[in-house]
């Protein structure tokens, strides 16, 4: 980042302003007594002097008051900094949050151009953390179109899902054209498009399969007070395009945060989509009002399923303290009911806008979260009835394969698909000035995104990624993604030590938790028995300990 030199102290720091003023005076004299060419000097120095005067008089930016005119150099460099680093400095494999290598692959797959690389890997295979998939001497062939699975097999309207889908992003966070292109792409490629919590907009109704996400704001199914409205829910949920319902409990990038859409952004269109008054702030509370305990959550799932005409209903969550997730599974066991699917969102997930601490430090990263959820469902004997999806920086075939090795049945991508729409990772989603017209409500910027071109790119990114996955699985000697297990992925711990995921991680056996097996696994030993279907609260012993301050 550009720093002003310590030499530029008073009066040097006013030199640009002083020189501009001097230039203006000289130009004015020249214009008066010599020829008209001095007019250019008057114009240039006049503008600079006006800028300097504004800098000195304004109160918002201290740096500008101290360094009139010069400070703009700093502000401009600061705002171009990410682009400069991105284009000139950053290495191909550095992730900020997505590396150039990751993005280039997405762009190539989206544009249907060759994604092949010459010469060899850029990765350091001897460095700790390096991971790879084991190839087989008996490779198989997989038809990419076979990489699907049935979600909600017990339901009247089960859904055949692709192993790779568009993760939740609302109309409001994304532009109308971006939503339209995602939906058209999903329709062309035969995969699903998650609406995000901002309800089903007209741009979602273009033929693509929808997973309708219900967040704590109940957009599209709320009454005037902002609570859940069953009749409005039934109306939308029975739409043929809606294939599954997803209750959003939390999101990896900002768990427990809720959100606010400022009144200025609540246009007539967004208001009618979400079922809120236009021009007024729209609040998504941090917590749901339709349920407060794990048991009530399961009851709510059952209720939504009935209202939706027996379509699959699932939950999306970021994992916090293990006892809260255990409590949900206890409620499944107690009631004999369960969600049809669980989407685990890793702490590395993205968002349109969230506080830095939430983005960086709140919530469990995907690997640990996925493993915990998978293990609990296996241990509780529910894994064969509850499908498991994962989201969190999964953009290529290996990312998907390693998530599957940790328990996922399918994967979702949000940012991967917006790269396919042309996102350049400018990270200005929260400013409404997204340069690629993806994450903005500025109609001029958004309208520059060409829907047919980008829709085809979305479909191509999906098709080429799934084809790459099919090839990888085939090279490992597998015939379907469901055959993938932790034994197929290896992880380098040190220069001389390597373990497969099967050796590295602790896996529960089916039904183990039902027969006292929790004792054999650390997290389960500590929190499984005490978790209750009726509360998200920590175990009583833990609460007492904290109260006593005796630690
Ligand atoms: C612009 C943007 C908007 C998002 N909006 C939502 C949302 O409405 N609901 C939700 O559950 N997740 C939302 N997410 C999170 C994604 O659905 C996803 O879970 C997360 O970004 C991880 O996936 P990724 O790493 O592929 O982006 C949003 C993410 C982005 C980037």
C-alpha cells in the first residue's frame, strides 16, 4: 500500500495544493496578458485548486485535510490495490480467497475452452498439507450424466439431484440478470438453483429446478409481522419448479448474524418478491421465530413437508458447538422424523456482506463440520435416510471428490458459479458497484450482463466440472461418486509422513451411538449423552462450571 513519506511533513505536504494555487495564478496572469493557450493552465490548475480547497474544508477524511490533493493518490492506489495485487503480484496458487489457478480453470470450463495444462504441477507435493487422490490400475469409465442421486426417496415427490449445484444466493444480493442467467444455466444443464433466502423472484421462474430457501425473514411466506405464513408458503411451495425446500439455520460466512437490506435497495420488485413494503429496511433476524428448540425444528420440517405436498425438506447450517447439532439429531431419534437432506456450509463460505470477524473467525471450517455431521448421522443410524451436501470453496473436481470422501453426497458452489457469470473477485459485492454486474442492484451495471451468453457458461462450467469428476473417479477405479470413501484421498502430514483420510480421521460405525459407542470418540464422549432434543443449551455440567468460575 502507498504510504506518504515522512519527508512530506509541513509545509511539504501542502506543496501540491500550493503549487496548484501558484499555477492557477500564473495561468490567470498569462491568460490576461499573453495568449488564450493559458486557458488550459487555468482549467487544470483551477480544478486541482478546487479539489485541494475541498480537501482542506471537508471533515470526513483527515488524511485529505492533512495532505490536500496528494491524499487522492493514496486513496486511488488503495482502491486499485486488490486489482494490482491480483494482476501483477499474486502467485498462481495463492488463494485470496480463490487463486488465479482456481479462477482460470472456472473461466475456461465456463467458456468451453481447453482446460489442459502443460509441463507439470505448480504445487509443492512434498509440502505438508498436500493432498491427492489414489489412482487405480483398473480404471473405469463413468458417464457424467449418471452422477446424480435421489433425495427424499421416502417422499411422494423425491428429487433426482446432480452432484453439483448452485448454492443459495438471493435476488437482492445478485442482479436480476445474474439470477436469470443462473436459472437458465441450471435449466440447460439439469441441476438445481438454490433461491437464497430472498424468496422466489420472477428471474427464478425461467425453467430451472429450484430449491426454495426459507431463512429467518420468511421471505415469500411471511405475514405482516414477519412471521411464517403457512398459506403463502403452500402457494409457492407447490409450484412445479420448486423441487425441494431448504430451511436456512445459518450460513458459514456469518453464522448467527442475520442481515439487513437497507430501504434504499428495497425496490418495488424486491419488495413484491419478498412480501415486504418497498423503501423500508428489511431485517432478517439472527434466529427463527417458527421454532426455538430442536424438537420444534423437526416439527417445522414435517409441517413444511406436508404443506409442500410431500416434497423433500432439508436444513442448511454452519456448525457451532457440537451439542447443538447433536440436539438436532436427538430430536430426529426422539420423533422418528428427519430432514431429507442437510447442507453443511463451511466457515470458509462466502457472502454478499458480513463483518470481518464473522467471515474470518466464526464457524467451523468445512472439513471438520462435514465430518461431524456425517459421523453423527452414521452413528445415529440415520445416514441412509438423510442425504448430505457440502458447500465452501468447492469449485473443481478434486474439491468435490475430497468433500465426498469426508461424507458429502453432493456439493454446492456459490462463488464458483458467479465466476462462471464473469465475477472477477473485485470483492465489492457490498458496495452496489460490482464491476461485472453480478452482485449489484444498479440496473445499468446489472443490465450489461448478457443473459444468454452467461447462462450457457453456467451450464458449461457445470458440465465440464462434472465430466472432470467422472474422469477422476474413473481413474480411481470407481463407477459412481457414491463409491468414494476416505481411503481414496491421502494427506501429507510431514515430508516423511502421509495418511489417508481413513487413517487421519475418526469414523463412526452405523448405529454405534445407539449402543453406547459414544465413549469411544472424543467429541461424542463429551457431549452426545447430555444433548437434549428439547434444548440447544450446553450440557448442564459445562454451564455450572462456567457459572462457578472455577474452570
Ligand atoms: C453473494 C452471495 C450471496 C449469498 N447469499 C446466501 C443466501 O441468501 N443464503 C444462504 O444460505 N447462503 C448465501 N450465500 C452463501 C452461499 O450459498 C454458500 O453457502 C457459501 O458461499 C459457500 O459456497 P462457496 O464457497 O461456493 O461460495 C451467499 C454467498 C454469496 C457469495
